[in-house]
């Protein structure tokens, strides 16, 4: 990609109306654009990051045996009335009337997936069902002030599983828990599994996946020696208490960002919506449901909150929009211009995606500042000073080295 042709470039100043680190950096670096509070466009750079996160999540969900679908975002009132959530969840839902009918925009998909399941299962041979999708969610968020961390619309991966009994549901619940931990590890995120309440989804305790971050809006309490962790809403102790699980460690608290959650919903939705299957004896029984969410656009924000310095973003290689940011200096010199374009061509021929700053009017300082702000893992510089070699630098390191192109290709592919 030629930077001169990229839609959505860096801007000189941080946005004055944003307070969250992720919003400031992502807006300034040209990854997102703000339409209004809680509503953002993913520009090409942001979309590339989102797609890489999505593919990692997809791979891990498929590995659990789940199948991908795509469910509607526009829902009739009747489907929400079956569970009573048209009224009980109305504070978070966008509801409206059209031609004497009432609708909602999706804030979640439990009711819709249950309608799907009751249409497509008959007996226990059709269970378990494990389906997921990536879709936009709409929530009437009164505190839409944290960039992509808390939006009124956002992209989410939600997985739903239906089972014949609680034992099978909890078995898959454990499988998905491990899949989530693998997913977040691939994103270079250190995550804690945190016990939480179910909110508008269930009365049962649920599990959140929290990333420690100064910009987090949640407070979690956890043991400094074992895996005990609870969120602020259900924790009844205080800091420095002895851990109630291991009886050895001390409880500490920290700010955190919730990047995923899983809910063992049981038979509540099936009973309300008459989602039944025939068991071995032919008796009709309700299915056991669990749901599992990961905030995809929230992950973009979380990574920005965790991986940055005073110069800009520092993307992990797994989700960076490009692995290489190629900078050409002294481009008015025909020899240098020809050389840097040849480097760009060879990298592309080797299936290495490159963001090539080919601007002739921008100064070296401006180009280097943009490189650091955008935060691509590797910087290559071709200039009069580099001679026959190329300057190579990692975004998160200060030292630079001079290498030939074949060595650089080997490093990147390794």
C-alpha cells in the first residue's frame, strides 16, 4: 500500500474532545473516524487490524467445533416478548416503531438463536448445536466516552451452544474458556478469568476475561498467588485480605478492561421460548443454553491502551495492519527513488505486506513521526545514508541496523 494513496492519514493534533488513550491514538494515527459519541468508522488501517483479530477468533472458535453463521440485526418485538426482555432490557435496547410494528436493533442474539434452534432440531441427535457470528451490536450506552472501549455500536463475536443437559453444557463451557485464553494469548494480551454477575443475561454467576490496564473502566479484585478473581460488583472483601481460595495469597485490586465474557444460561430461554428436544424415551425437554462473547472492536481499543508509548501505537505482529513500514527519504534523487520502489516491489513479490511512505513532499522528521504514531512492527528506511543496504528497526526497540534485503525478508518470514 502506497501511503500517498491511503484513505485516512495521520493528523497533527490529538482530538480535544477525547479522553481515552485508545481514542486519541487511533484517531490521530488514522485508524478510525468519529461520527458521534459512541459511533466510529473503521478506516482502512483500522479495518485491517479488525480483520486480523477476527480471523484469529474465527480459527479458535472453529477449533471448538463451532460453525459460523450470520444472524439479522433488525428484530421484531414479538421475539423479545417471548422472554420478557422487551421490557426488562429496554434501557439498553434501541426500540422503534415503523408502519404500526415495533422493532429493536440487536444488542445481543439469545432470542434469535433460540428461534433458529427450535426450527432446526428435533431430537438429541441434533445436539449439541454450536454456532457463532461476527456482527454489529447496538446498545444505548449513556457513558459513550471511551472510544472503542464503550460504544453505542460495535462489532462482537457471539457464540451460542445448545445441549441436552447441564453436564454437556459445562463441558463445552470449559472448552470455550480455554479457546478464549488461547485467543487472547495470540493477541499478546495477559488475561485474568474473573467471576462476575450475569446482568441482564442471567441470574447465575458468569465469567469475564479482563486485561489489566490503567485505562480500564472495571475494577477487579484478585489473588497475588493463585487464579482467584472477582469483579467489583460481587466481591465482598477488601484489599490485603487473605485469599479465600488458596488461603495464602493477598487480595489486590486493579483497573481492567473486559474483552470477553461467557454465560451458562441453563434452560431459562428454552423454557420461555419452547425450545425442546426429544430424549431417548421420547420425552420433550428444554435445551441447555450458554453464550460466549468477545468484543472485536473493543479488542482494537484494548491493544491500543496496552501497547503504546509517548510516540504512538505499538501493534503486536499478529494484528498489525502491515508487518513493514517502508520509508523512502531523498526521493527526488532518481537512484534512491528507483531503489526504494524496487525494495517495495520485491517485498510484495515475497508476499510481505508493506505500507510504503512514498511521499516526496514530507520531511524525514514528519515521516519518522508518522511511523512511530502508526506503530507498525518493523521500519525500513532507504536513503542516501543507507548506501547499498537498508536501515532496519523494530518499533519497540531503539537500535537500528543496516541489512541487505534478503536478510530482512528472512527475518520477517521467520
